[in-house]
């Protein structure tokens, strides 16, 4: 039997949690959305991708914090791998020291591995460089996913995919 000290044990637990940085699962879906629709339930902090067999992929997500949430209909209008990020005006007002652009793949780029931009304002469904934010009310309105999960979803959707966000 291998024994670890307290500090090593905490490291092993943190490593295992980050290594399994996806909690997606297939669940029964009995909503009104058509197959191929993305549903975000803000209060649940879950995203559903409706499949054609009465099920949906369910992913944990980070959502808009108080005062930054939105609801309604949108469509995916762009798909980006390792996207660069330009802080929206509201983010820049709160964080004036941010650079004009953060290159894709940079460790300080909040977009993560993939981004699905929406045809509504400056919102996106994207990965994150802060996996601990998943499952929380954290963003300016974007939907954050574990990088493994956004890669999984990215490969299943196309430009024009409908997105419904509800509180």
C-alpha cells in the first residue's frame, strides 16, 4: 500500500478532479425543444444538447452572475478553435488594465479551447481557463464549460444551431 503525506494527498485529489474535468452525461429529455437544440438552464447551471432519441447530453456550466444573466433565444453564429479574446466594453470598464486582445491558447485567455459565438450581443458558449468556476454564477453572461465538454459539444453542433437560455 502506498501512503501519501497530507500535502501529497491533496495534490493527488486535485489532480484527479482536474483530470476528470468533465461531468457530461446522457439523461432523459422530455422538453419541447427539437433535437439539435442547446438549452441552458441558468438556475440549474446546466446545458442540455437535445438528441433525437428522447435524451440529451447534460453538461455542468458556469453562468452569468447576478445582474449579468440573460434569457431568450439565440443561434450559434460562429465556431472557433483556441479563440483570441477581446474584452467587451463592460468587462473593460470593470478591468481597465486588460489588454486589447489576448491571443488564443494563452494561459490568461478566458475563452478556453473552443468558443461558440451567439448572434445575440457579445455572448458565447466557451471553454475556460478556470475550471473551478463551472457550476457557479461567475460570468458577464457567457456560458462557461469545461474544456473537454466544449470540445465535445463543438464537434456536434453547427452554425445556426438554436440556443434557448432560461432562468
